[in-house]
């Protein structure tokens, strides 16, 4: 499992309150438990709004078809990446977070918070 993030907090951008190494380990273990699983698309873009208080709103599939794999990824994001540092722009504002999830040919998962 490969996880990419933009690292430290960036002005104007909300960032998850999560240790990437822990998240990577959890995602890897969960994916092993999911297999075999029906996959409609190997790449997904999922978006959600991070509100002023740092809570992740409703997840929406922006690109990719719904499948058992998609449902498991949505459940994972809801449970593991639900708390965020709000966007830091001198005032708290809502921020749209985009997740990119791809099942790679080597059976690993790429997970990015854009």
C-alpha cells in the first residue's frame, strides 16, 4: 500500500488529523481482509467538504463506479480520516478534500489526499 499526502499543514488547505504511517498500515491490513472483492473501477476520485470545525462531510464519488471495493474504501475513509485540521487562512473556512484511490497492478493500493 502506498500513501501520498502533502505532509505538513499548508495555509489555505485542510489536512487530516492522522498519522500517515498508521493509516497506511490500517489500509493495508483491511485490504487483505477484503480480498477477494468485486471491483468495478481500479481508480476512484472521492470528494467531501471539510467544515469550519474540521469534520469531514458526506463523501461523494466523483469518478469511478460503485462496487464492493468502492463501498469498503468509503467506509475506511469515513472511519479513519474523519477528523481534520480546518483550512488555515486566517479565518476558518470550508475546504473541499479530494481522495484518490487506485488499485495497482501489483495488488497494492495508492491512496492520496489531494
